[in-house]
C-alpha cells in the first residue's frame, strides 16, 4: 500500500478533464494538481520552451513525493515527456501512449486522425507512437489552434465553432478516418460539435479517460489506496485568472473544492 | 542630442505595429524591441502577474540605457504602467494616454467605445484616462478576447471574424459611439472588418500610430537623432515561436531584419 498522492499537471485548467476521470476511476487516490495558468498556453510555444516549462512543473510536483506524475497536457506529453522521463527519479506518464493504444485497438480500417495544438502536431509524437504499435496504421494529423480559444471563451456549441471545426476536420474526413484522437484537454468539451461533423461512426478518443485507465493499471495493485480512505485534493496554479472557478468547474464538471493556492513557478526553474 | 535608443516591448509580436509607426515618424531613432513570446498573452492574466511580467520586461530593456521605454502592449499599459513608472529611473510611456487623447479630441458626440483584451478592459484605465480629459465623455468598453487568436491564426477577413466582431461590437453600436479605440496591438489588422461593421462614420483610433506621435513629441527636440544617422534595430524575444518571421512581418508590414535573439526573461525577475 502506498498512501502517496498522484501528481497531475497541465499548461492550464484543461487538465482537470483528466483529474475528473482519475477521481472516478481511482476514487481513493489523493491528487495534487498544478495548472500553469501564468504561462498558458503551451501549444503555441517552441519545443525548447515547452521542455523548460515542463521541467519546472515536475520540480514543483516532486515536492509532494508523488507515486506517479501524470502530464495531462497533450502538448507537454508529446513534446517533453521523452526528454524529462529519465531526468527525474519519479514515475512520469503522459496522455499520448494511452490515447494511441486506445485508438490503435479501436480502429477497424486502420485510418486514424489526430487533432491537437500546433505544438502537439508538430512534435509528430502521436503518429510515432501509433506507428510503433502497428506500422501499417495510416495517420492523418491536423493542428486546430482555434479550438482552445473557442472553448475558453464559451463557444462550445456555436455556429462559428461549427464553421471552424468543419474547416479543420475536412481533410480527416476526406482521408476516411474511422477514429480520431482528441489530442488536447480542451477538445472533449466540443465533442458534440466534432461528432456532428464527422458522424457517429467515427470513434472519438478522450485522452483524459484513457490516461486515467492507464494510470489505474500502472499503479501496482498493492499501491492502490484502500477503499474507505478519504482522498485529499490539492490544487495549485501559477496565476489567479479571471473566472477561475467557472473555468475550473467547466473542465472538472463539478465545483472545484479544497485547497487552491497560487505559487511562483519561476522558483522551480534552474 | 541623445544617441540612446528607444526601447519598446509587448507581450508578443503585436507591438511591432507600434514599431512600424515609430520607424516612420522617427526614422533616425535606434530601436530595441522585446517581444515576450514565451509568456504571451498578457490579456488573460491577473493584474499581479501582468505587473510582474512588465517589471521583468523593463529590467531587460533598461540594460540598453534607452532614452524612453514604450509599453506597446494595451494590457501592460493599462494594468501596469501606473505601478512601474515611478519604480524605475527611466522615462516610460504606454499606449493608453496617447489613444485616449486622440479619441477625446476626435469625438463629436462625446460617446467613445473602447475595445481590448479582458485585462485591459477590466483595468478600467482607458475609461479613467478619458474621463480625466473630459468628465462628460461617455465611455463604452467591451472586451474582445477572440480577436487576438483570430488575427494570430490568419482569420483577418473571414466570415467567422465578421460574425464574432458583429457580436462584440453590437453594444457599442447600440450606444451610438462615433469613435472607437482599438485598444490592442492586434486589432488594427482587422480594422477593415471592424469598419465594415460599425460604418465609416465611426473613427477608429490606432494606438500604435498615436503612441508614435506622442513619443515624437515627448522626446525633446534636442534629443531626436539627427537626420542622416543610420538607425540600429535590435529584436529580442523570449521564445522562437512557429512562423516567427511570417507573424513578425504581418505586424511590421515588412520583412523583419537585423539582429533577432532569444533571451531568458526569467533571468530578469527578482
């Protein structure tokens, strides 16, 4: 038995979509979340900067002696995980491998679409993982940089979101994909728009859910905290953004409660 | 005569719209520009964080011993200028005062609209400046958070931009403003969309242009570098973002040339 917490971080508050799934699947695990709201977004930045920011996020979470650190951010997972995983003596996982595994086992025609930020798509990491699982898979990637601002500004079900999604998804539809990885924490919030456009026969992979499932199987059976123990949830952010509670509860799908504290993430840079 | 440079900074590359005007109006001045591309955007962050970032930007530029530092960012000008201007022994100006002065002298019906980021609008600084110039002015402010991502993703003249602009500008039109301050560096790039919606009888104030005019009048006549001297332009950024040259030249309206260097802005925090 290991009472230590699970650490989760994201470039902002979107990673709470993953926390929501962990709370559901591992209801007795204590969670420490860090949202880098003072430096969000990561998806538009260079690989070098994404790695630098990811390192400081891990350094911050390491203080809590977590049994596992989950990079809930599609951009940081695809761009920085490989670099950081051997540089810290803590178990670190990202959202790419679980999502790729799910897509690879779900697809019937072998054609998989991947959508994400510029950073995620430029890294080519989803495609690389998918091909390592099955070299015959055909992968079609498309950066969708407008989706994050649309979600963050509440355009979840509006005509402009449909118009922009139509434009982004057209090449994936033309290619005939039967499975799409929603490679960014924000995208599950416009899952209905995406599904309306691509049709219900196309499976949409939610990385938060797949990552929580993967985390449950990763944490050794003996390490799962025993049923009955009250889990502790701690939330840290690097900036108190406008509308914090509203945005957080949009991703968490319930009111955020517990300890919420602002920290200086610059103190964790070397 | 003062051969020292003019320092200009912005949260990202949008401030180059102001640099463009300075190059035009003060063609013999050397310019050092810093674009905080590693922490962009400022407009969604808290006042505390905007001030912290602005202080480090000024600390970086101060090294070049500038005769004047121009905050070309609407958010930093409205949120941080008042706080920082007496804390550094260098002449610092922002975009709010020049834009407000221009609007106040242009309006005929005394009704002025202000559009900007959430940070700028929440600060209330434009309204405060306008009222200090003429307490009878009626000011209508509206945050337009989708405009920056639309511009940065090239939706300069597209239907979605018209739809979102229509939504944002409706309350200003209903109020009957005859003058609108484009309170963010990015907005002049969609001036045509805005003008098509509000009509040509509404004057649109470009802060970059007004600020350059103001800078020319601020720099003492003796301090203007003599015609004939070749100006030096230096550009610094905190991250090499994708499409850097393309985005920079979109704002500068010409190819960016000269020294472009990436720096660690974290080294300038205290």
